[in-house]
């Protein structure tokens, strides 16, 4: 099973709303990612969690707040977003982990499996 | 950091023709190169990948070649079909040891259209 599940599929929110995006995987992956993707552009990395700890934050504005409650779940909390934040938000997971990765070269491929995304519109 | 250039940005072919998409990367520490296909409104899906210790890999109609010295890699699709129409992204991943380990750096994407 290479399934990464994201909910909701679509979300419309106002600039004063608070909402959350959810991502779940049951592949035993210990790294999870949030990406933002604009139309016909590549995904842009936002956050990386490794063993439930935030390991990479790509200078994302604080109105985006990630959370990793356990190894299978990843949330992205949204607050006071701007219209330019409207995009497809993709979650991904992989076996890769910053911890011990060099000792296990078979993990070095870092195959990332993507969810179907949440299409977010900020009004 | 890593920079990946991808060409062409759009590619239009007739069904049955071959399609070639090329990427170059800047960081010699990158050692893993996946290709993702993204159909309209769908998730990116890995279609083929290659490690830096391999020069070529083939999977049915899809092949990837890597020239580590020149820092470029290419995707080759033969006998194209309309269902191959999608956006294709190349990516590069650095090897272990640095703070960028595991980060995918994507190319800008190629919109492939296969006309019946």
C-alpha cells in the first residue's frame, strides 16, 4: 500500500478563518512533508518532519503551523491566510529520515509518495 | 543549494512518436534523480528513478539516462500514447551528510501533450 490520504480535498476559507489540513499514511514511513503547489509549477517544500520532529522549515510564514501528532499523521494549521496562499497543498511521506540515513543507504533513494492534495482557496 | 533546470517547458508530439525531456543539476553531491508525472488535478506520481552509480535505466516505454560528469539526466518516452499527456517533473536529491539530505529539488516541469 503506497497510499497517502489527505483531507479535505477542497477547502474555501476567509482570511480570518482558522482551518486545518490533515494527512495520514500507514506505510511505516518516518518522514513526512508539506508542499505548496501553484498551477503548472513544481511543488515547493514547506516543512519536513523526521521521527515526528520538525527538521526543515523552509522559511514559511507563521500563519502556517505544522503539527505531527504521531508517525502516521501530519497536520497543517492555517490562520489569517492571504489570497496568494491559494494553492494545492500536498503531503508526502518517505522512508527517509535525517536520523541514521547515512547508515542505511537503501533509504537514500528517498522515494516520496504524495497524497492527492487539498485545493485551498482563500477569499 | 541545488538548482535543477528542465527543458523544454512544453512538448507536443504525435501519438507513437518519442519524447525526450532534459534536466541539468548544479550540486555534484546529488545522487538520486526521480521523475514524477502529474496529470491534471492529480498527485505527482513517481514513474522512474535513477541512482548516480547507474548510467541508464529502462522500464517498458520509459527510460532515464544520467551523465554524472556533465550533471544532466534525461527522460525518454517511446511510442507515446495520449494517456502520457501530463506535466513531468525531474528532481535531484543530495546524498547523506548535509543539511539538505533528502530534500527534493524539482525542475520547473514539462507539459507533454500527445496528440492522437
